[in-house]
């Protein structure tokens, strides 16, 4: 009678468990929703004020190219690829992502029954001082072969499912964090490469200027020897030469520092990198952006997505903490064969089984409430961190776009200034040679031309840095990404596709 009742109970419980697995379980976690953030709807003209009226402009779609296509300079691509292969921060991030993925896989196994098989032999020697039946050997062998269900919890209230969701969200967060590190490596390496080129060009300019000052000094020395120039002219030329010589020493240090920074990022000396040394130039890069961009593009940035997944993990942890207040049912069972003789181990008479359902009911456990309080506090902290990430992203993109709109005019002005200073220097030299002006006027023109040429180089470098930073801030990566404004007012999802992270 007992055996019959147990078999029916086993069948009923097994059916209930299968039904729960197939139909899902109750979840006590809060709904995953993006927090609302107080930022402007868009970047661009609609944010500008005109006579107290806000200009309304329709958000437009735009595409960010993959980084391999975004950088037209083959040397820059080579440097970035070298950095991605050797950068320790990226390797750490990828390893951390693999670690979190492993924890997720372990946690996921709790959703399904764990079945294990075991075949064993046990040899036992009974004590001679213990009563044994006549004819029974004091040494006994027991052979067994079993298949067991290892303490499977029926997830009636979603505790296990919530823990699995939390582990999954943490893995996705780590993947976005790795993508963020990769994007930072790309931007840092590109900026370091162009900083090195800019320093190289500045050094060349200083060397060219130093040569020009030396030629001027030699000319004045000859004019002095013939009685045309004065001792004052010679002293002024010598001072100008010394000034440029000191500036060249500064550019030497800046060039060495830029080279060292680039080598640190790529993980090897530049001499070990195969790149075209004849094509060292500040390449022209541009991001084609419409006048108005929907600020939802920020929701696809890896740092924002990572913060969002961390928030979802906190929601799932709240669900698990809430479910812990309710009873939990665990199933443990075993079916197999056991015999003292190996030859008849698998006979029908050798069958053995056991079934041990258990229920745990929390009665007095203050730790459960403390765990729930901790989970809810973590959720509030992560909501604030998500809002902060979005606000910082908006501020970063807004500033970079504002800078972008001014560099064109600054470059044009500096080019015009260099042209004007060159003309001024020619006229000053002609006047000096004709005896119509002092050499001081030539020196001032030379210094102003050198300063103007340096300013032009700095502006070109700053514009490149701004474009690269804007590309990173908008979430560029391994794939071409198209951003489009939402068509449904209730939809908060962008059309962007996240870039992957590969080793």
C-alpha cells in the first residue's frame, strides 16, 4: 500500500514539476523599464533660441560607419589593430566578460533538473567482535548503479528564474563594458597617433624655422662685415635664433612624449610596426550629421547599455529576495540497482529507488528582510547611476557637437592668418633690404608667422580630436550603425544595432 501511494505521489509531483517548467513560473521582480531622464529631446537646431522662439526641426536619420571605414588613413588603422591586440585593459575586460558568462551558465543550470549517474563498488570488513549470521562472510562487496535527481527546486515563486535573469543581465552588462573599453582604445589610439604626427609636424616646422633664422643670421653677419647692418641687427638675429632653438627643444620633448604614449597603447615600439612612414599626415575625417539628431542615440552607447543592464540585474535580485519569503520545494530522488554480486546487479530483484521531496518554510528569519532592503537600495542606486550615465552622455555629445560647428571657421581664419603673415614677412624683408625698415620689424614678422603656423597645426589637430571623440561619444564601433528617429511616440527603442566585442 505504501509503495503504491509513493508511486502515485511521485507521478503527481513529476507531472506538476513538468507543468511548471513548461508553463513558466511566477516572477516577483519589478518590470524592466528605462528610467525617464530629464534631457533635451534632440541635439541641433531645435535646442537653439531665436528671438525667444524655439526652432522646431524634424529629427533625421544618420549612419555611423564602422571604425575600419571611418578612419581613411591606413596607418591609423594599423595602429588601432595593434592596440586592440595588445591592450591590457581590453584583455582584462574580455576576460571579465568570459568570467561573468561562466557564472551565468552555472546559474542557468539551476533552472533544469540535474541528473547524474554513478556506478560504484563498496568492500566492507565486519568486526570479528560483532555478531554475524553463520555462513556470512565478514568481508562483503556491494555493487550499485544509480541514476539520481540532485535536489531540484520547483521554482514556484520565481526565485531561481530571477537569479538567472540577474546573472544574464550582469553578463550583458559586462559585454557592454568590454565594448566600451574597446571603443575607448580605438579613440585613444587614433588620438595618440595623430598627436604624434602633429608633434612631428611641429618639430619639422621648428627645424625649418631654425634653419631660416640661421640663414638670416648669416646674412646679417655678411651685411655687418660690409658695413650695411648694425651690431643691433646682429644681436637681434642671434636672440631670434636662440629663441627658436629653445622652442625646438620643447618640440623635441613633445614629440618624444607623443611617441612614447602611442607605443604604450600599441604595446610595441613603432619600429616594430609595419606602416608607411611616407604617409604621415593629419587625415581628413568627418561625420556627416543632420541638423537635428534625436537624443535617443545615447541609449545605444555601451556605457548607457551597461548601466541599464545593471539596473535590470538589480530588479531581478529584488524578485529573488521577495521569493525567498515563500516556501520552497526541492526534489531529490534516485533509481538504480544494488547487489552483493556483480553478476546479478541488473536483475529485477536488485532494483532500488528513493524519492525525497522536501519543503522549506521560513518562519523567523530577519536576514530575508535585510536582503530585500539591500536589493531595493541597490536598485535605487543603479537608477541614479543610469540617469547620471545618460546625462553625462548628453553633455559630452552636446559639447562635442558645439565644438564641431566652430572648428571650420577657426581653420579658415588661421589659414588666412598664415597667408597674411607670410605676405607681411615678405614685405618686411624687402623693406629691410631696401633700408626702409629696421631688422626688428623682420623679426616680429618672422615670429608672428611661426606662431600662426603653429596655431594652424594645433587647430587641425584639435578638430581631428573632436571628430574622433564625437564618433566615440555617438557609439561608433565594429559595424555601420544607422540611427533613426522613433516613429511611434510610445516606443523608446532606437534603431541602432550594438557593435560586438571580439578577442
